[in-house]
C-alpha cells in the first residue's frame, strides 16, 4: 500500500464539485442567452477552469494564458496612468469575430467569442449577469476557507519518484 | 496553483527566468518538440519581429493521474530584455516554482546577477524568499568556450545548496533533467 | 433554442409587419445595439445616433424642468417619423427606436412590443 505524504501549499482557488456545477449552469445560460460560439472561464494566472463550444481544449488552454496576460497587462497600464479602478472588461473586435472578456472578483476571467451576427450589447448585458453570479460563487469559496491559511494535498511519497521517472519515459517516448 | 475538483486536476505554474538570450525559450522549444503530443498543449510564443520574447512563451504539460488528481504544469518563460521588467513581474504572478536559466558565458555574469536580484525582489513582493521556494538553477550554454562551470557559477550567485544543472538547451542537454527537478520540487513538501 | 437576440428580433419583426414600420432597433441607453429589424449593417450607427439624440433631449428636459421623458419623436419633411421609447428592465436602461411611415399609429404597438421584450428578457 502506497504511503502518503501530506504537504501544505499556499491557498489558491478551490472550487468544489457543487460549485463547479453551478458555474457550468451559469455558462450554459450565458451561451443560450447570447448565442456566442465559445465560452472560457480561466483564473487570473491563466489556467483554464472550464470551457463551452467547439474550440479544441489544448487551444483553449493556450488562449487562457493569453487572455490572462492581456488582463494583467491592462491592469498594469491603468496603474501607470494613475487610476485606481482597474479595467473590468476587455473587448477585441475583428470584422467578423470578437472576443469579450470580463474580470470576475479579481480571481477569474470570463471570456466569450462570437461572430458578427451577435450584437455586442447582448453580450455585454448577459455577461454582466453571469459575472454577478460567478462573483457570488467565488465569494462563497473565500468565506468558506477563510479560516484556513492553506489547502492540504496528499501525494504519494517514495512512489512519487518512481512515478515521475516512469512519466518522463512516457513523455519523451514517441515516434515523430 | 489551481485545484479543479470536478475535473480532478491540479495545476502548477512554473516560470523560466533569466537574462536575455540565456536559453529560456530554447528550453521550452526543446521540450515542446520532444514531448509526446498527447501530454502537451500548444506552444504559445509572443515575440517581436526580431524573434525575441515580447511577453511570454507558454507550454502546458500533463502527467497521469496520481492519487486521483492529474497534475498539469503550465510552463512560462519571461522576456529577458531590460525594458520588459514590468512584463516579467506580471508573468511571475501566481508562480509555484522557478527555473533560473543563467547564461554561463563569463562576460554575462553581471546580467545574470541583475536578473537574479530582480527575481528575488519580485518573489519577495509575493511573500516568497528564494531559499524557501521551489527553485532550480540551470547554467546554460556549457558548450561555449568561455563558459563558467555550473558549481562556480552557483557560488558566484550565492546559491550554494540550490539544485544546479549544466545544460546545452539548444541540444536538449539536461533540459528534461531540469524540468523533472522543478516538477519534483513544486509537488513535494517544502 | 433561440438566443435572446433572436427572440428580440422576432418581436421587432412582428411589430414592423403589424405596423408596417420601416425599421426598428433595440439598444442600451449608451448606444450598444441589442437587436434590430430591417436595419442590418446600419444598426450600430443608428443606435449611436439615437443615443446622441436621447442625451440632447434629456438635457433640454432638465433645463426646462419638464417631467420624466417617456418618448421622443422626430418628424421629417415627408412626415416619416423616428420614435424613441425609453424603458427599463431588470436594472438595464433600454431604447426602442422605430421608423414609421407618415401618419402611422405607433403608440399601442410599441407599448405591446416593450411588454413582450420585457417578458422575454426576464424569462
């Protein structure tokens, strides 16, 4: 039987299964109300939480990092301009395709991609509603864990070194 | 670090830091082209027209599930040029571990030290001290004639006791060893 | 299942057919279009122009100390009418703008349309 080592990491974002269900309901509702093509929810450091639409998952993971980079960069330049309140929404518009993203409680980023037939007004109104609901969920998480400084995770001990060796063999063992 | 219980995933962020043209991007490019595609994502590179990193490079690597959780490692590099200090600070946000890619050439010692000093400052802003943080020193360009040996470089940086690898990133020398070492560090008890 | 925009556009189309109106756009008070009928590629511009008109009218209203506005109507030389109706749903301030041919009744139909839009919005 494998032995376990407990370790402690600084608290980050933890969404429970029940909270994720509510998050996904919120995104489904947003997609239905607006008719957007793809919806992404990421954390502010660029890690993908969930997505909706036909976009490939690996592409979405790369997109998550880029969107977070955009938001982080825009937060910095507003500081340089001497303003206090950060940008909440970012909009990237091309002729027939747009991406609109919004900051959720400074922890998450909600982004939607849509074609030219969808009106920006509809996106703005309903993404704002979604943002409100997601903020509530995030604030629940914060208050539920406010007594803990850290999250405890259990990983395998001696087995982990062996696991990692095996994993690296598999990572690099493929025919190009 | 991000835990997604529904997807049973645990995400870590690792940043390759260091002076300009030290080999940070070369590390990621080598990893990308030698890792089984089913275990990795797209390599994202935001570059200038002169092929220098402008904002960051990004690569996601997935391992198999362990104890019910799938570890995923988000690897980033930072732009090394002096003018991009603000961008480096941004990319370091939420970092779980750092690989410092030093340029081993003798005449680059000063740039290495400046970059390391800056890294310590930015980590300190996030509440971390370098000697208590998952950290690997990679002394790159060991193939060049004026390269300082890794142990000496480590001493010059005042990093005695920190794990150290001598590498040739363009040829893949010690690239995976470095990567394995940082993965080990970010997932194990500090 | 149809998006809100598609549902709003159905409502506007129905209104235009019944009233024999030339065009209609539903927009936010700040000019962002939500849905349009028969305007298509001009709806962004139309919504913005209407917003400017709305701001001017509100300013005049305040200066003259008139009570809250519900409607602005502009009639052209040929008696074509541009009508802007204001309403709120769920905290969002909206404008329904309609272009009607000369001497066409619009008030009852626009009231009905506003009710339907509100119903769909809240559903």
